[in-house]
C-alpha cells in the first residue's frame, strides 16, 4: 500500500512540475512577444504594424507604403509593404524607405535622436549640414540585386546587406528599446513626406521601440518641426508643410502616440 501511494505521489509531482513549467514557459513566450524581446521587429511584426497604421488618416494621400528596418550597423534586417503585392505602392519607395532607415540610424545617437524630417533645413545650401545629403551614397548593388519577385518578402535581396544612402525628408526615425538602447532605425516611404513621418512615428509606437532620449523638437523628441516662415526655419531644423491635416496630426503625436520613458528614468 505504501509502495502504491509512493508511486502515485511521484506521478502526481511529475505532472504538477510539468504543468508549472508549461505555464511559466507560456508566460515567458507571451511576454517576449509583447515586448518585441527588446530587439528589432521581425518581418511579420513590421508588416502587421505598417498595414494597421496605413489604414488610419495620416494627412496624406492614403497610399500603400514600403518599410525597411536596419540595425545599428546599417544592415537591412526587414523590408515589407502594406499592399497585397509589390506593385500596390510606388516601386521607387522601396529603396527610399531603406535610405531613410539608414539616415536616421547614421545620424542618431544613444542619447540624441534625429529623424530624417529634422534634417531638411540643415542640409540646404548655407545650412549647418549642407553637403550631408551627398555623403554615404546608396549601395546600388544592394538596392537592385536579386529577383524583384522577392521584394518586400522575408527574403528581400536587401536583407543582410548594407544599403547606405541619405534621405532628408520625413519618414526615417531611430529605434530605441525599453532600456534606451539604440537598436537601429525604421524608414517608410510611399506617400507625402509629411504623411511618411506620421506613419513612421505610429509604426515605431506600435512596435514599442520609441524610448526616445532627446531630440531637436521643442517637445524634446525627434518629431517633425513645422517652423519655416518665408523660406526660413526658425529653429534650423524645419520641414516644409504638406497639408494642414498632416501638420495637425504631427502636433498631436506627443499626446496620441507619446514616446515612452526607459526604465529607471
């Protein structure tokens, strides 16, 4: 009898142990999924976020979009589009989205973010960063290699390669995880440059990679600045206006999609 009870106890303990292990593992997987594991988004995560945001009013034409993510070394990690097929958005915007991601990554720091929208005025002739747009040229071999049938898929030919390129209008923003670590950047393209910025901001927020430390905007982030009057930016970081709706949406982003604060800050 004692032997029988002992056997039952051992079996029960094993079942309970397995059950607890399964529950813990499930919660760990769920937490990793919800927090994007502190890393860059996968192709499917990027596509889902982009597709959802494009359906909203972003102050542009409502066109489908391309999106590219690069890591801190400028290596392309994911390329996708929001339409049903690659021809549903401007074909030329695939490479432009990659340029924007490269630019935001290349000119952001762990403690200071610059969006591509922030660079427009500074690179004009006489501006403080004039000539920047001619540096770091696009790697055309990366941009145009491989089969077009793979563009925007998990196996896009740009993935795993450096794209380079500089773009100085809205749509490129740096990506910071919840530890404040600068992981790389996101670039989107396919609508007006003002709408592109709004879309990029919202996608970054959806991916929970917007722990932005500081920026040139008066809101202390990398939001687009609309302060060009008679052709002159009051701050030196201004971007041309595209539409009143796009301006209004951007002004409300710090409230509707606020940047997050890193742990311990």
